[in-house]
C-alpha cells in the first residue's frame, strides 16, 4: 500500500482541451502496471471540454455545482452534485459547467498502454453548448 499525503499542484486545463477556465487536480495516477486515473476537474461557468473520446470509456461523478454532458448525436443532459454518468468506450462526448454555475466532477478513466487518456476532437460550438435543456 502507498499513502499519498502530498497532492500534486493544481494545473490549469490547457486551452486546446477546454473552452473557458478549468483546473485539474490529480487524485490517482498510474504507477505501472495500473493505468487507472482519477482527476478532480473544476469548471468555471460556461467552461467545457472539447469533443473527445476514451478508449476504455469514462465515468464522471459530480461533486459540486451543476453541469452539462452530451454524447455525439444525443441530447444535452444536466448534471448536479451526486449525479454520475458512464460514457461508453470510444463514444464522442463533451462535459462542463452550466452557463451560470461552477461544476466540479471526478473524471475516472483508464489510459491506453502509451499513456494516452483521450482522443481530442474540435471544440464544442456555442450553438452546441446552448442547445441544452432550458433548465440549465
């Protein structure tokens, strides 16, 4: 067993991966042979990921605030603290905060053998983002 008491510094999410302001805190990173990763991601209002997909899928668990998630050709769904969503392997999707509320979620995924966590696509357009449920 290994207990970690010294957290990694909070990192600013790079603009090629996220539209708007977002921060990442690594909770669990792999030390071979494990490729399991967990990050806490904190999105400012209106911030969201680019379209992306994970080879082995992804689980998101919202810990605070309200956010949005959408899979390609699907509806935009509102997420609130306590909600979890499972995204299938290889499924294109995006997720982020609502337009008016911060949102923090745990992002849980397995990296590929080369360490890659996701394949990135284009940024989510304003039209795609604002096409969500009127309740957000």
